[in-house]
C-alpha cells in the first residue's frame, strides 16, 4: 500500500470518528458541513475544539503521525489598511 493511501485511510478514520463524537456531544446539527467543507459545531471555546480534535486523533491511534494546522482567516480582520 502506498503512503498516500495509508494517510488517506488515517484521515478518513479521524474524520468519521470526529463526526460520530460531535453527533453525540453536540447533536446532529453539529455535523452539518460548512461552506469550506468543515464541521461547524456550536463550540464557545477554541480550546474545546482543539481538545476534541486531539482526543479524536488519539483514539485513532496515530497522534504521532498527525499535525494540526489552523487557517485563521486573518485577512477577515484586515480592513482599509488596518
């Protein structure tokens, strides 16, 4: 099996585990997919979201094989040169 397909399998496992955890914890509405293909649960604290992701990766048994990246959409905070 190529490393690409191995990584895709890990990603799919994490994605589906995260979806199941969010469905139980935040109800079915939390697993609706947003306009950039991400989940959009009603979470008030950033740390809660990152903890949820960290726990899901850990349950998949591959925490040393996954690195978390964040797209903060910083351009949304920049208006009129400020």
